[in-house]
């Protein structure tokens, strides 16, 4: 018999892309929600990195529409993150091009727009960085809820929170944060190494 905590952890544990894609193709709405939730930060990060803060939500929606229509043609589920990065990058370039044309029609002075990328392919270093970031997101979500929360509070928030505040929020003793942090970081490191993170 499963304990409530174990059942909650299993529900929270991310599904593999193979499983999610198979369920999506069968019309499982929860699988679609889980797939979008799994990759939303990756998709949003691309327009944000390109300085397209105002268009990020539109780009996100457009990429999700493409995902919905093109998912049956995806040959390798493990290629999904790279496919999403490329589709999103091209959507960003399209939005920039359309915005520039619109500004030129409305106003001949279009100097305020960011310069167009000279190439329509994503630079290798940017692709590698985006893939590393997605690997970290995936591994973070595979940690226990307490570990994930602690790592986020300690290393992802600015300014960093004092240990006393973290301990109170997690319901643990302040003196145990160092030990728990060490265990969580060790798990994080093992998972990253397992996924080939360098």
C-alpha cells in the first residue's frame, strides 16, 4: 500500500518525453498539459534572451500550436527539446521581421528595433546553452519537492534568502540546512552526470 507522500511524489515526478508524447498522440489532455508545463520555461527563455519581452507570450502560443500540429511527425522523442528550440528561434526571427516591416510602414525611422540576425540558423553556442538549461530544469524537477525547493531558494533567487527564513519555510531546523543541501546537491550532480551534463 502506498503512502500519501509516495503517491504525491509519483504524481509530481516528470514523465519521460516518450511516454508523454505517446499519451498526447492518444489525445490525453493531462499529458498535453504536462508536456507544455515541462517545456514552457525553455520556450519562454528564447524570446527573453533575444530581448523580445513583449512578444514572448505570442511566440510561446505560436510554438505550442506548432507542437500540437507537428507532434505526430516527430520521429525521435528525445529530439523534442532541440526541435522546440529551433522552432521557437525561427518564430522569434519571423516576429522581428514582421515588426520591422510594420514599423517601416508606419514610420520610416525604424532604428529602435534590434538588428535582424544575419543567419536563420541558431548559433551553436546558443543552442548548447539552451539545451544545458533545459537539462538542469529537467533534473531539478526530478528531485524531491523539498530538495527542489531548497535548491531554488538557495541558488536561484536574488537576493539569496537567509538560512533562518529558508528553514522556517521548509519546516526544518536552521542547523540542518547544510546537511540537507549537501544531500540535495549530491543527488542533483548524480542526475546531471547520468544525463551527460558537462
